[in-house]
């Protein structure tokens, strides 16, 4: 599902890159460098000599501590949610690692793709559950996120009548582009949810027609298999009690609340005149806007949007680059470091198990027998 092509394995079955997941070290490094380059450009354009002294005078250590706390809370709440939607099949520790892996893959794959499919494979391996089961629970968690976005859109649009949600720098064309995109996102979520939950056979019929086209016919069996699995997941979700959806929605709200709070608290900790409500609404708008960024984690584009949404008059221009860098460190780079370590640790564990003669165990898990690790993971993600 990732846009990056898998790298070739070495003769020993190890990898110079994280190709087992379709994500390479090179692309991760380039993504981080692109992000830092945009931050650097913004810093140069907004630099003022008195900036450091001003930050020292206004810095609030307690608010920054709360910002750090939101990073931890995001991981723990995300793990709690995954454990809940798995109906207890995942241990809390496995669910937390799964959430970190999900965040990692979401960051290092293009925003329009997302990291859910790759994270499902990681969860299956780490939590000792079937890939189909892990896919189902990640699928439901992603649906909850989509519902949250759908609920956010009308609130943002409504807020535009009472506050300058979209900065003047966007201009009329930019503002209307955002509004049209938000409405389109809302429509997509509702259609997707309806077809997924109540009428999966409609999507099945439509895809069958599409994949009867001559040059798409070779994928027909794979699509049919996936659609059968999707209908089973939909039936399983429909059988859940109302309390299941309510608690899942509450955990999703908590998860996104702490994500939004991170950015607001960082700015507030160095600028006490911040309009907190406006900053919160703009954070939501920025988050939705970043979903269509073609680069991994929205790298480069998110930084540009940040400068537009949170520059003057919301806060002084000399504070834009420092707060942006801190936000990207806490909400981006730290998840690359933690998620990258976890996923590579898991890969090394499996490679070691293979070398120690664990082919039989691997065959029971995924039915691929003596295929190398790269082939196994590639097959699962497809």
C-alpha cells in the first residue's frame, strides 16, 4: 500500500532498508530533511534578533510540560483504543506498540495513503493474531477517525461565521478551496461509511464491473477476495452493541483532543496572549488540510500551512519557526524514532527466528513456508 517500492533483500535475507514494510530509510531521511528545510526557510524569513530574549521572558514551563504530557497521552490512549476494538485480543503493551507502528507508517507514507494497512501487518505479527483480524480492527479504528473528521468539518465551517478560521493570507481562492475540500471530505466519509456498513454489496458489484476491463482482469480475484473479507468485517461491526461504538468514539475524541492540544500548548507556552479557541479551530483545519499532502507525513506542505495558519496576527512572526520546530519534533520526529525502532526491532526478531530454524512457526502464521521475510510482508500488505 505504500508508494515506495520495496528494496531487494540481501543474500542473507536481511535488508539495508526497511523494505519489508515497503518503506525505505532513504525516503524517511529525505522526508525529515524536507521538513527541516522548510522550517529553516521560515526561520530565515521570520528571524528577529530579539526573538530568543522574548521567548525566554514569556516561556511557561508548566504549559510546555503539559505539551510533553500530550505526547505520552496520545500513545497510551491510542493503545487503549486498539485494545478495546480488538475485544481484548491484544494485550495493552501490544496495542501501544501497534499504535506507535501505526503513527510511524502514517508519517513515512504519503498522507493520502495512510499507514493503516502496514500497521495491520505489524499488529498481527507483534500481537500474535491473524492478519485478517488485525486488518479488521485497524479498519474500524480508521473508520472512527473518519467519523471524527466528518464531525469536525461542520464545526469548522460554522466557526467561519464567528472567527477568522482561514487566515487572510490564503485569499478568497484559498479559502474557498479549503471549504470545497472540506465539503467533499464530508461527503466522502458519509458515502464510504454507508457503503461499508450497510451496502458493501454495492461496492462489490461496482468493482466487479471495473475489474472486468481487460487490462485490470488479472486483479479480479484479489479484489473479490478482499471484498468478501470486507463484507465479513461489515457484518461483524453491525453486530456490535451501541456501547461498543460509543466507547470507541469517546476514545477517538480523546486521542484527537490531545493531538490538537499539543500544538496549542506549545504556542501558548511562549505566547500568553494567544487566542486559544481560534488556535484550536485552526489546528483542526490544518490537520484536515494535511490529509491531502502527497509527501510522507505531509512533510514540507504541513510546515507551509503552519506558517499561514499560525503566523501574524495570531502570534508574532518570530515565534513561528521555533514553535513549528518544537511541534514537529514532538508530533512527528519522535514518532519516526520510536516507531522506526519498534518496527526494525520486530524485523530483526523475525529474521533471527528464521535463522534459528523457525520456518515452521512462520508457516503457521502466514502460510508462506520458506519464503523470505520480504516476500511474506509484501504478500500480507497486498
